[in-house]
């Protein structure tokens, strides 16, 4: 158990609350299917920005300076979003108790979201060939882009979820069992 998980438990657990599972997303860099189109767009954007900058430099230095924000955006699209994803996942902790699902995440400022297990509906479970995957909670059919995406998932209605975790099937079973037991109480 990480120090962050321990502090989160100590601060948030109710008196009679019991931990069912705790974990974090996979660490480090990994490329996902959902990265193909944004990466392609970012490479095109960056290429255009450098090309425009070189043409503008011949006309006037002021025009070349105007290309700097475009180049910065291009570097973010190609490299920065992967770095942000690595940092975000490194600062995310998930907890499932016998009554709640808790997410601590954020960079540079941490936030904590807590959801009653029974308020989580329409659970979507996605497992990859290596046993890792996502568990998503939402009210409508899951869009294809969230199947393998951590960063994109926060931009739509499926922000509630457990992303890029190892042994996702076991976690899904524990979550289902906790929901069943919570409903009995």
C-alpha cells in the first residue's frame, strides 16, 4: 500500500467502513489505440507550424514570433499529452470500500471524489489481452474512444471509472460483490 493510499484511507474512511480493493493505474508510458488520431493530428500541426514559421521568418521576425504559440501547441499534442498522462496516472489512487468508490487524483492539486456504490450504474468492464483494463460507470452506451483511454475519458460523461489497472477482472468481481452486499444491508 502506498503512502498516498494510507493517508487517503485514514482521512476518508468512515468508522465501520472496510476496504475491498485499492490500487493505481499502470505507471509509465504506454501507447494506446486511441492515441493514433490525436498523434497524427499533432504531427501535422507541428509540421505546419514549423513550415509556417520558416516562411514567416523570411517576411518579418514579428510573423515568426506569432508561430511560437502554434509550435508550443504542436509540442503538447505530440509529446506533452503523454507526459501529462504519465503524471496524472502516477498521482491517481482508487479505493473501493464496502459502501463507496473513491478516486484521489489530480496534478498539481489533488482532489478526492467519492461515490456511493449503489449510485454507480451501467458498469462497463473492458479487459485487454494482458489482463489489465478499465471499469467505467455511465448512463448511456460507452463510446469507442474510452475503451483504451485514460486522458480522453475525463473529457466525457465517463469520468467515473477505474482506468488502466492490472487484473481488472478480479477488481470488477470485487466491485460487483461489494455492490451486491451493500444492496442487502
